[in-house]
C-alpha cells in the first residue's frame, strides 16, 4: 500500500481535505520564496489540527539554526524535510537540534542522480526523489515537472522513499505502478494556481493513490 503526503498546505479547508481523505503526511513549507510559505507560528496554528491524524512535515531549504529551533519549539514537526543543498553532516546536526526525523529530497534528472542516495544511508529516515528544476529556477521543488519514472523501476533502497515531481490525480496511479513507490508527494498537482490548493483535487489524488 502506497502512502501519500500532501505538501504546501496553507488553509484549514485544504488541510482538512488531506486529513479526511487519508493523507499519511501533511507538509508545511517555510521558505520565503515559495508561494506556499508559512512562517513557523502560522504553521503551528494551522497544523495543530493534524496531531494524531497524520505526520506533520516541516519543509525547509538550507535552514539556519535559528529557524530550526523556532520550528522545533512551535510547529513541533514529526519530520523535517530538507529540500536544499544540505549535506549529510549538516543533517546530523539538524536531527540533534530538532529531535525530528529527516526526509531528504534529492533532485533527479536521470538514473545517475539516484547514486546520491548512498550518502544518506544511516542519516535520513526517508528519501524523496524529486524532479530536478530547470537551470535558474527560483524554487527547488513544487514546480510541477516530472522525471522519467522508469529509472526507478525495480530499484531497491535501504529505507522508504517518496516519489515527487509532476504528480497529479490523473497520473499518480500510473506513476506508482511504474516505480513501485511506497510513498508519493504532491503539491502543485493539486492546485488551481501556484499556492492555491483545491480540496476536490486533494481528494481525487488520495483516491487515486488508494486505488493504485
């Protein structure tokens, strides 16, 4: 059974849609350049309703210690998702500072990029294979691009991993069948505009995952 994460939630209505339709993970993005950005206090207020219903994930990009400490004290996430150029050594510090489990997003364009997973053995609890953004892109993810899913077919990794990048309610079933992904992540694929999630699309996505 594949589990799903709905990322970049910013309103009670969309968070409730994710929770009510079976999301196992819900994500709050704290990154100023993202259209899905929530500051730590906003995220803590919104995501309190998710406690005990789904794992709360704080998505950050090259965070400093001050931000991490603030998130740990206010949002109290189950997971920190590292979506920048963080090293395994920095990730060990982040785990110590926040006491949260770690998801490390790795940008993927072709099969050679999967080799980066090896450096995260014993460091990250989960990996996330996300489409590599185009050169010069402002955001490291959430841009709605997919990579060639077939490069993951038949591959085994030493910890659970997410498939991300370009997923939506219409293609996620096929993506799961091609890759065998145990976990999937969506953000822009359930939006009507950047940062504007649609409850109906969230419900449709989670239904498609459940039926894959």
